[in-house]
C-alpha cells in the first residue's frame, strides 16, 4: 500500500500543478486576445474615419464636376453668340 502511495501522491501533485499552470496560461491568452481585439477595433475605427473623409471628397468632386460642366456649356453658348 505504501508503494502505491509513493507514486500516487507525486502524480496528484503534478496534476494539480499542471492545472494551475494551464489556468494561468489561459488567463494570459485571454488578456492577449482582448488586447488584440481592442487594437483591431481601433484600427477599424481609424479606417472608417479615413473612408468617410474619402467619401466626402468624392461627393465634393462630383459637385465640382457638375458645376464645371454647366460653366463650360455657358461658355460655349456665349462663344456661339459672338460674331
């Protein structure tokens, strides 16, 4: 009986230590994952702001092009009226 206890006690202690190490490692991995998720969210927000600026520029350029076309039509009509 004593011989069996000689092997069971160290084995049980190793299992307990391994469980503690696994728990702590899992906790560390969860913290790292949370930090990475937060960084990704920050990057997405930054990209959304850049995209909004780009879309606003596109909208302004469309208005400018429309205005430019109207001005060229007016100039062409004015030129045709000249002798």
